[in-house]
């Protein structure tokens, strides 16, 4: 009788669990998912509106302000005099912001380190070094060679970081990050040496290294936008990989994922996004460092939501920095990279102090 009673009791509790607890749990999860989606859509709409406002101000303001009526008239007549120069520059700022923010999101995801970013782990420094070599050592090659050289330098730096950090069994997140910092420091030292050696003719190189969008044209937009489109699309398609790589190493292996292949594929996407930006706009720093953690604060760590929010935040940040650089002290232009550094440097120190405190 006791055995029958236990069986009856167990069956009753199982039926109660299936009929009452599981539906309640599922309903709670659905509510949380719906709230997260609503929050994501609200934030995306707010950021989109903010980007539109910044874009409008960027087209209107500059060394010489353009009345709204003149901009509207240019759009109606098709004779884009102001827009011929300001619109491609604005689009470059947006594309660079998206690229660097998404690249930083990937790098922080695969290394599980909030201090990982294209300019921290050597990608930007590699592109900067090759660009400085072209500008100072081979100036006769012309400006059209500069993006190719910067892109090649960024790819070389990323390859070097990967090879040095590789050990038997693959790469480890912490080793990848530390190797990137070391190689970035070495490249920065070489850049400083080149600047000192060619001090009399280094002004153009110094401006490029600070991430200036001056004199960018539709040709630069055509070179950059395919990298942005393909890179962002691949990142969104791989959001499950990014989410899984944020788990513990043993847990990821237990799930059956080919972790090294996943890391290498995502690293290639991050390098392509960052290298193309460095090739076109120079070394605009701290975007990939500052934006991804802010996106995670706003919508959580799910890459399906965090990556699009980071992309919009990056676009707003770089477009705003470029606009401020043009209007703070006209006709002198402050490179966008200096503005982003003024924002990013305090945040970098904050992260270091918080992590040290923990």
C-alpha cells in the first residue's frame, strides 16, 4: 500500500508540474522575451531618430553653415553643391562607426574581455604603420595607394596576433587579447619612430593617424559600404556562435561546437570590418571599446539584440564626433578620432578601475 501511495503521489506531482508549473514558467519566459523585444525596438527607434538628427545637423553645419532652404533646394534641383562634399563624409562616418562597433562586439565576445577592441589588439596600429610608411617613405606612390597599404597592414597585424597567440589546441581568449596589446604597443612604437625620423614632413601622417574624415568622397563610400554590408550581415547570421562563445570554455566544448573554427571565422569578420575602416578613415579609436558594453547595458548580452544596437550607437558616435570636429573651432578641423578619444579614454580608465576593484 505504501508503494502504491508513493507511486500515486509521484504521479500526482508530475501531473501537477506539467499542468501548472511548466505553463507558468513558459508564460513567464514569453513575457520576458516580449519585454526584451519591445525594449530593443524602442531603443532602435530612438537611436535611429538620434542618427537622423545628427545627420541633418552634420549636413547643415560646418565652417560655413548652410540654411535648410538651400539644402532642400539642392535636393529638388539635383545640383548637390554642399551635399557633394558633406553627404559622402557623413556616410563614411556612419559606416566607420558601424564597422568599428560591430568589430569590437565580436572581439569582446570571442575573448570574453571588455577591453578588447580593434585599436587595442593591434588591427588599427598595423594599418596605421603601413599608412605612415606610404605617406613618409614613399610619398610618390600617391594617395590612392594609402587605403590599400592600410588594409594590408591591418590584415598583417591580425595575422601576426593570431599566429603568436596560437598554441597546440588552438587560441585562448586571454592569450589572444594580451598578444594583441603587445603587438599593438610594438607597432605604435614604430609609428612614433617614423614620425620622429620624418618630423619635417609628418603633418599629413599625424592628421591621418588621428582619424580625420577630411576630403572623403563618393569613391571612398563605394570602397567601404560592401565591407560594412557583408560584415554586419555575417555577424547577425552568427549571433548564436557569439552567444555560445561567451560561455565557459569547457561548457562550449561540451556543447559540441568546433570552438577554434568558430573563433577564427568570427575573428576574420572582425578584422575585415576594422581593416576596411582604417583603410578609409584612419585610426579612429575607442569606438569598438566604448560602444559594445553600452549596447549590452541597454539590451542585454544577447548578440541578436546587442549587435544592431552597437552598430547604431557607433554610427551616432562617429557622426557626432566628425560634426563637432568641424564646428568647434572653424575653419580649423579637429579630427574625429580626437573627439572619440576624449570620450573613450575616461571610459577605458573606468573599466580598468572597476576590474581592479573586483
